């Protein structure tokens, strides 16, 4: 698990696409959490797989900066880095 400061540094020092920013804002502004279908709907996508891809890309960006996790590891659920911190 990483510290709040590490996560803040990640947010401050990383370039994000508009969709990535939207996902982060949705996720962290809702105390009850969000689902992939909710993210897809808010971004105008018909299916949640695209939302999953955005979250996965964000998780990999975080891992590349704050973790010793191999970002090529296909077995990792990248959303956990963003939303659980592991």
C-alpha cells in the first residue's frame, strides 16, 4: 500500500487524458464508489469494457511510478492499485 503523499505526487506529476481525469473525478467524488457501467455511461460509451481499459491504464501509470510491480504482468488487476492501494 502506498501513502497519501505518494498518491498525491502521482496525481501531480502525471499527464492524464480527459477520460482518465473524468474517471478519477468520478471515482474519488463518490463516497459509495462507482461501477464500470456508471463510468461508461458518464463517458458516453455503450459498454463498460472501455471504462475498464481506462482504469487499467491508470493503474499501470500508478504502478510505473510508485511500485515495483512489473507493468507487463497480465495477471494483475490494475484497478486495485487505484481503488484499494495494493
